[in-house]
C-alpha cells in the first residue's frame, strides 16, 4: 500500500508542475510587454548586459540577451525566434534575402577589435596589417621574426612560436578583423577572404570573444583578436596598430570614435576599418541591433512592437551614457540622428508604431 | 450473456479499453519517435544533399565562406577519439571488472561499485569543466615535453594550449570507463560458480581460471559491452566540445585541435545562417544518428546472444 | 609451475592496480569539484542572478530555478509515455511488436544528446518561433522515456507471476491486475527508476543549447528562454573572467549534489523493495 503512495506523490507533483507551467500563458495582446529577447554578437555583450540591466531597473522591462555570435543573431532573427538580433557585420545580400522582409540596422556603439597577446614580459607591441596578415596566414611563426622586430625597435622578443587564436564560431568580430586584413593584404583577400566564418590557415579556435580571450590568457605565445572591453576587463595587453595615415594608434574610446568620423549613409550600413583619420584606430566598427522594419509578423502583437521600439530609442539616447564606462565609444551625433530616423520608420501592419 | 452488465462492470470495461489503448499508444509513440527523428533530420538536411550529394562524406574541406562543406575531418575526429578512448579504457575496464568479480571481497567491492556508479552518473559538462581546467594543462605540458623529445618545434609551440584530439581521447577514456567496467562486470557475474570452482579444484591458479574459463565464457558479451561503450564515446558532446579545440582542418597529429561530428554541431549550429550551412550541420547530426542506431542495435544483439549462450 | 604462479601474481597485481587507478581518478575529479565548488560558494550564489559582464558578485538562482522546472517538466511529459510503453512491453513479452518497442527504446537511449538538441530546435523552436524551456523539457523527455520504459519493464518482470495468476483466477481484468497488483507491487521500483532517469537528464547540456537557450533572469514561464545549471557551467567555463569560472565550479558542485540526492533517493527506494521481497 505504502509503495503506491510513492508513485502517486510523484505523479501529483509532476501534475502540479505541469499545471503551474501551463498556467503561465504567453504574453496576451492587451497587456504591456515586460520581456524582450535578443541574441547575437558577443562583441557588444558586456555593454548590452550593462545597458539592459540599467533598462530593467529603470522601466521594469527585462531584456534577455544571449551572446551567441553575430551569425547566431542573424539566424535567430531569420527564424523569428527572438525580438531582435545583433550583429557586428551588416547583412549580406543573401542573408537579407533569407530574412524575407526588410531589416533595419540600428547601430548602438563603436567598438575596437584589438590584438591581444600572451608574452612573459608583456611588452607594448606595435604591429601593422601586413605583419598581422603574415601571422594569421601562418607565414610569420616566431615572435622574434625580423618583421615584428622591425616594428618594435628596442623591444626584446622571445624565440617563441606564435600560437594564433581565432574564433571557432560565426562572428562579426571575425568579419571586422578579416575585412581589415583583406583591405591591407591582397594575399589575404585572395586566399582567405572576409566573412563571419573563414577557413583559417592556422591556429586554434575559441568560442565567442570570451572564449578567445580565455584561450589567449591560458596560452603562452598566443595572439588573437577580441573586442577591446574583453582585453581591458581581463587585464590582457594589446598592440598598437599602424593606421591608414601611417601613425601607430592604440585602441581606445577616442581612437575608435575618430574612425567613425566619416560620412554615413542613411541606412548606416558602413564599414569603418582602415579609416583615413590620423587618430583613427584601424580596426574599429559599428555594431548593430537588427529588427524587422515591419513588426507585424508571426504572432507578434502591437505591444511587443511598441516595447521594442521604446527599447531601441532608449539605447540610442539614454543608453549611450553607459557606453564609455564600458570602453565602447558613443555614437557620433549624426549617427544617432540617422538611427532614430530608422527606428521611427518601423511599422506595424503598415502604419507607424505609436 | 443474458444478464445486463452492471454499471461497475461497464466502468471496468471502459477502463480496460483505456488502459490497453494508453499502453499501445505509448508503445507506438516510442517506435514512431525513431521514425520521426529520421524523417525530420532527412527533411531539414536536404539542402546539403542537394548541394554536395554523397561526396559530402569524404570531402575534407569545411569552409563557411565559400560554402563548401565536407564531413571527413569530423568523421575522422569522431572515429579517432572514439576508438582511441576505447583502446585506452578497455584494459582498465577489464581489470576493474575482474578485480571486482574475482579478487575483491564484498566489503571492498561494494564501495568501489558505488564509486563507479557515481563516476558514471556525472554529467558530461562537469567532465568538460574538469578536463578544461585540470586535464588540458597537463596534456599541454606533456605535449611540450614530447615535442622536445622528438625535436618537433611545431609540437612545442602548439603544446602550450593542450586542447586537441589527445585531451579529448583521455577525457573520453575516463568517461566510458565506469560504463564499460560495470557492463563487463555484469557479464562476469553470471559465469557459473561450478565452472570456476572446477577449474580451481583441478589445480589452476586464479589467473589460469580467469584466462581459460571466465574470459572465454564472457567473450561475446564483453564485445557487446565494448561496442556499446564505443557508441557512447562517438556521440559524447559537451566534454569533447570543451577540450578538443574546434579545429575544422583535417588533423595530422594527435595533438591537433579537431572536431567530432557532435562537437562541430555544438559549436556551429546556433550561428550557421545560410541554408546550405545549416543543412550540412544537420547532415552531420544525421550521420551521427545513423551510426548511433546501428551501433546500439548491433551491441544489443551481441549482448543478447552472449547471455543466451 | 613457477611461471604460472608468477603470471598469476603479476596479473593479480595489475587487476588490483587498475581498480586503484580508477579510484584515484575519481577521487581527483570529485576532490576538485568539492574543493573548488565549496570554496567559491556563498549565499549570493543561491539567491542572486548573474551581474552584467565583468562585474563581480551575482549568483545562479536563475539557473537553479531553470534546472528544477525543466527537469520536472521533462519528467511530467516523459513519465506517462515511458511507463505505459514499459507496461506494454512487459505485458506482451515474447511478442514481435513488443520486441520492436524494446529495441526502439534501446536505440533511442543511444541517440547522442546533441542530435536530440538539433531535433528539438528544428521541430519545436522553429515551429513555435521561440526558444523556450518547454522545448527543452520535450527534448529531455526523449531521453527520459526510454530509460523509464526499460525500468518499468524490468520492475514489472520482477513481480511474482503467482501474484498475478492469483488475481486472474479471481476473475480480475488485465488492467486491474496490472494496475492494482503489478504496479502496486512494483511502485517503489518504478519510482526509483523515475528518480534515476531524472538524475540523468538533470545534468544534460547538449539538448538545452538550442532549446532552453539561457536567460540572465529568473524565469518561471515555461514558454520563454530559461537558464539551467549545466548550461551555466558550460557558458561560464569558457569565459575569460576568473569570477565566472569560479562560479562554474560552484554550479558544478551544486549540480552534482542534486544528482547525488536523486540517486540516493532512488537507491533508498530500491533497498526498501528488496527488504520487502526478502
């Protein structure tokens, strides 16, 4: 008799759970939306996690953002499994076509991709695009290679093999970095090319910006590319790079903002690597939040569209004050103006979202 | 026949029907699940087959930029890690099983069996965590030492990471050890005592008895147990993903970063955007699914024969 | 003679040595989880949610809630299917279709967890246009069902046939025999099996990657993305921040504790069944 009780207790428990769970019905159309979800780039993740934390305490709306890589963000938006995607690379024509509807690119900040390395004496290194291409092509294999020494007079470089660390996942950071290498090195452009995932000639893969940073910090003699804030927060050294006007520039808020001082197209889909300014850090980039222009799709409600629009406007105005504390440059004023215009162009069922 | 069925009888008859129906539905659902998996995987991976066809299996380029996909590096990675782990763990699994069956008394055997159960019940991701922070650095040191020994600078250079095929093989060997050991032990325990005692009575040493009586008796079920363990190793995902280094190139040494079918999917599926890329990853899952089904059915058949014998 | 004796001794030593090695490896692993896990545990760990990247403090309350909800839901979905399929196999022993069902249960048990994850994504997440804890529970239920089927079958087979025959002789129908005699006798065994299956799925990560997806917030709605301990361990372990890596160890410790608890419950019940039998 007693034994039967075990089963019934357990079954009752399970039934309760099932009931509780089914009681939590999805967001109804009438009520205000308290939750939004997004996924994508790891490059701005530290910024987004801080921004959305601030947003939640200010408005009570929770934004669940998962940093799964830019490719993942694009896929999630294509599959319509999230409210917004996030990417450091704007959509390719093929990706845009797969979306099936126009997608807006709302920039949120300017970031810098830095070259972090792990060397015992942590010297301050200077590098240029040609040498970087050599390293990532697997042609420059030792830290004391003459081409590196030539850029770093007075720095004693060890007789240590270089371990290249790159991303193993589809990444906007990779897209930015490879666009830069392709802009500098014809060999890179013809053999590897630029994209979110490329066929790396050498090295080991880490997952996400954090994965690459983790691998660099664990590996002597390694070099890899990560977003500035990851290097700053985990205390790793990073190299100064020679920019298009020939000066060596360290990545910083100012130097990445300087890279954005170019004329911007209205849709804000623009690459700013190898930017011409004298103070511009050459591997800088916008990062974007991607949303459908027409918000009435699948089973989306007007309330969801409104919540999303509100969030985007907040990110462009109030949210910008979070940027600098997190080592991301603020958007320049013209970019904010154009981005707000894009947000205003969002529609629900063909009419503007109130 | 003539009497009207009482209401309680009718209730019982209805319950009987419901009960029979429920158990039949559940049984059919279970069988249908396998078919559903197969169909779903086939449908969602068709873009890959349309683009590459059968050569997908032996092409070794995996390039998301040019959208050329071939599964060979992952198939090789899966087989090398799976068989490597089996090779390393089998002697130990046999040793442990024999120790527990023939050497250890109850007081020693019971706690060890408990520990084996504990080790076998640890989640894959915890093995991965341990592998990443404890095992991988050790493998890295070994790689540097080995590289210096054979005078290979490349090994010394890459050794500092430690992630790669070897780390995955070692971790997998540890992970399947409790599984294969307890399966082998199970079959050792059914060897008739008379056979064993007979051999000992004839003046055989303990090992003679094990070698000539026990092991031949359990040969088939041991093979079954090993095949089942291999199946586990081939499909293992998280632990391998965390220590194998996610290289998409064909590995040339045991120290190279590589990928298995499972780890490639875990790493790339969420961010694959183009239909061909997604299809190719699902195609990897399909290959893994088919391998797993074949191995499991094969192992069960061998095991059943071994027991019937 | 001596060479045989020598061989006997050497092999005996090797066999014992392999057992010692296994224990050593186990002790090292458990020691790491225990020492590192406990070291970084604190109250916040259980009650707070993760802080924004790079800030210290925070906890994994969201993941603890998620693991409980997702696992229980998976068991709720999987139990009826698994149990009734097990009853079917036990009641139709020797029949061809019952053999097929059992073979399918074995095969499903062997399906790699990542394949189940892919299935969950393409079949549920894409269809319902949202990552959700529910799709994770369904994915885990696919792992829960076959173990439950096998356990139910095995336990029912242990029910003394005399007991059943006596009931049939009294004119009882099959459903009431199975329900009132077999299940009642085997209840503890089945419950123990359910707990063991739950212990197994509670630590699964791969099926959650593409379904539950993770969330930084405490989430009670099964239709929304949700975090879980194994997911949190995986994400934190590969992060560059020492604070997050330490949290991974603590999360691992808590997860192992949870699994041990479930296994202990299962064992305790089994022990009672055996006592009742004896």
